[in-house]
């Protein structure tokens, strides 16, 4: 029986070529796996970096918000003003104090109040409030009301008199007096310019008087 040579063992279908193919395949798979792991590690590093940046930004925003809140609490910035409370009154139609000719005024008035609670109080006293305003208007002439200064003076009087029925006394502005040249600066005559009343006056819950209409005929 002939002996088996080394060439016969290396022939096609033998064990030696098969072992070499498996070894080469394992090397390729290992290299591919290493590349995948390397790529995955890089992705994880990028994700970690982005997460760290997002956390730092969130912490910065929270700190800024806390600082702003503290400034508001300490009065560093003005607080947001609340919504105003408006109370429109029914229009006033009144004869004016003109002597030469009959004149009348039709005026729409809206009160700006400090709170809804006081608005309810004004509604409860509305007949007395309207009477106080009508008495003011009846003392005015058309000349008194045509100019801007006359309307502003009327608004101030309404602010004072509209709260009087509720027991709130508001000091009127004090008239400013000037010396007359003809009398050698001895006599004093009142002028329309006014100055504010004394300090410590009662706070007026009627903050503004707005005219929605102003017709004089």
C-alpha cells in the first residue's frame, strides 16, 4: 500500500486549507469588530459631551432666573402693575353758569379706581357721588371748561368730591398768591396756579378721572 505524502495531505478537500481559511476569517471579523467598538466609543463620547453642555446651560439659565427673582424681591426693578379698575358713569347733562346765554354741557366721565373693592363701594354710594359731581358742573361756565387747564381742574375737583360721600376728605391744592405792583408789593392776589396740599394727606382711592365725551352747547 503506497504511503501518503505531504502533498496528498495538502490536496483540495484536505484539512490544512480549511484551517487557514477559518483563521483568515477570524482576523477579518476581529478587525471589523474593533472598528465598530472604536466608532461606538466615539459616539458615546460625543453624546456625553453634548449632555454635559446641556446641563451646564440649564444650570446657567436657572441661576439667571434666580438672580432676576431676587432683584424683583428686593425692589431693584419695578413690579408689574396690576390691571386698572375703570368705573364708567352715566353721562352728565347740566346747565352751565353762563349769564349771557343759556349753555349746557354733556360730559361722559370714567373713574379709575385703586381696587375692585372700592369700585363696589362707589356703586353703593352712586346717587351721592353723582350729586356731588353735578354740583361741581353746575358752578362752571363754558369759559371755564373750554380750555385744557379748565378740564384738568374739573378732573381734580371730581376726584376730591366724588369720595366725600364715603367720608374721605381730600385736601384741595392751596392757591399761590403773588404781590401786585400797583400796591407796592403789599397786597396779594390769588392766581390760578396751585401747589399741592400738605404732606401726609389721605390717599385718594380715585386715581384718575377720564372724560369719555365733552360737549358744550
